[in-house]
C-alpha cells in the first residue's frame, strides 16, 4: 500500500487507479491506525495539549474579529468568512493530505535531509493513539496531528488581511487549498519534521516564525501588489468600522497564543512555562512600544496601535518563545512594536494596499523574531541550543543558521506564492469587478449584511 501510494504521488495514474489504490482501501478500513509505540502516555501532558489545541483553534475566530473590525461595514462579513471557513476547508485538507506531507517520513530527501513527506499517513492511516517518539513522546499521535492542524488553519487566514475588501471568494477558497499544500506543508516539513533539512542543520523555530508568520506575511505583501489597491486608495480614508471588535480580537489572540507557543513544548513542564512567560511579556512590551510610537508620531496614544502592537509582539516572540527568558521576551516585544509600526508606515508611503497590514505585522515581526532567536537563545533554558547558543551567550553560529532560514523562507515563499497567484489570476481572476467592490463583498459574495441598518 505504501509503495503504490508513493508512486501515485509522482503521477502517471488515472482517476480509476487512484480510486482503486487510495480511496477504496480507505473506505474499507484503511483509516485504521497502525500503532507506533513511542512510550507511555502522560495524562498531564495530554490534558495540556488538548487545552492548547482548543486555544489555538480559538485564534482563528479571534483573527476574524480583529480583521473584521478594521474593514468598512459593507465588507465585515466577507472578512469574517475568510477566517472562519478556513477552519473547515483546511481541516479537511490537513487530515487527508496536509499532515502526511508535512510530518510523515520524508519521501523527497537528499541523504538525511528531508524536503517533503509522502502519503504514508494519507487520511490519518498510520496515525494512532499511541505516542510517536519523534514528535510527541508522551501524548497520543493523533492529538499532535490535530494540534498541528490548528496552525495550518490560521496561517492562510492571516494572508486574508492583505486582500481584504476585493478578492473573489471562490478564488480565495482555491488559493488557501493550493497555498496550504504547496507552501505551508513543505515549510513545516523543513522546520519541524524529524529530518527536515532546516531542522537538521540546526536552525530553530519554536512555534512558527518561519512556517506561519514569515510565509503568510510575505505572501500578503505579494498578493497586495498583484491584486492592486482598493478603489480610492490612497485618496480615500478607509476607516475601521468597529475598533471594539478589533481590540476584542487582539485580546483573544493574546489568550490563544499561550496555546500556540506554550503548547509547542508538547508537554506541561518547565519548557511550557518558559514559553508562556516570554509570550506574555512580548505582547505587553509590543503594546506599550507601539502606543509610544503613535504618541510620538501621531501625538495621540491609539487603541488600534496598542492592540496591533500586542499582536506584533506575539508574532515576534513565536520562534523564540521556548528559548528565551522573561527579559528577552520584553526586548523582543518592544523591538517588534517599534519596527512593525515603522514597517506599516513605510508600506503606506509606498502606496501598497496591504489592507490590514499582514506583512508589516507578520512578515516583519516573524523575520525579526527568527533573527533575534539567534541573538537571545539561551542554552540554560533549552537543550536544543546547547551547542549553538545565541550571541549574548557566546555563540554566533545560530544567528548564521537563522539568517539562512530567513533567506530560504523568503525565496521559497515568494516564488511558490507568485506561481499560485498567477495561475489563479489567469484562470479564475483574483479580484471582484468594480461594481461588486463598490457595493461591498458582504452582499455581492455572500448575499448577507452584518447590520440591519
């Protein structure tokens, strides 16, 4: 079964053969897990990972609130829908294909360096209730799979902030499926799988600075340029229709991020505590730094700035959270608050309509966090950097590796995303027509209105 499925992955089989070799065995019991014994299940770790999975799931509706409050009233439902439906679409993709491509033993590899998983775990086959030693030695493998599903869900949803108020919904659905399979899953394999090549050379990313935030933020910048600005940009002021929604969304993102970062310890011990504190401190420092930036440059401390700064701090600490202490968390958050604020201002001055600043927050914040991990990572907090500590602990190699990871992520993400977007633009079209955009996407794409008057 495994060999035949691998052959299918490289083409040459017709639809009938696909049905016989892949679909039929699944229907006849192929989804039955093949146990892989990795150790004894720890109930405390399992309980924590169940909670962390739920926390990360909450982040996608929280993102919907955060983004929804920032757009005009006529487009709020379209933005909320783009985040919410990702929970459905990407979950289906993840359980059928995504998890296997991202985490199964490498099918495409050079020596010991893996580049993409195979289809050996297609449709959850081989993913059992026992621990899996490479990823989750004390919790069920299936729990790790669904935890990682929540990361795969929110990542393409983050990109939607760039093309808010102007992308066709049907194109969006196809885009998130293709992007998840062709960009997210290879990156996840490189960084987090047992023999992913970036992991093997020593680059580290605790919870997704490269895999989640850099990929989504870079794609956001690219699609914002390709889809072109909203009608009236930059002459017209696109004012947020409900900042209370945005602050509530940011607060729930802050809450959910504890599962995002602390849960990445895959256990409920000291490492989870390290990530928890660094996460909280970075969010706090990011909020304060962005508020100060607004106060100095705009002469008023804005709630939008504080909320966005908190998210920027959370983004930046994500790759570093399991490697740094409380003070380093504050440093990372403050740096993100100031730098991401500047990046959003720069983007506007360049006339790029990244509507909700997905690039300025996630692309810039994620890149900053990956690089600062190479500066601040402590061997006293995480044995994974024992031989390659950050610069402040006497090492230099880790920063070089982190820089390589940044460059590779930029090149791969931009090239693959450009190909996907060009194909979709040529076949389906990326953008709604002028009349639909003027009327608003809530009515033209979904036939609904958020408010009765």
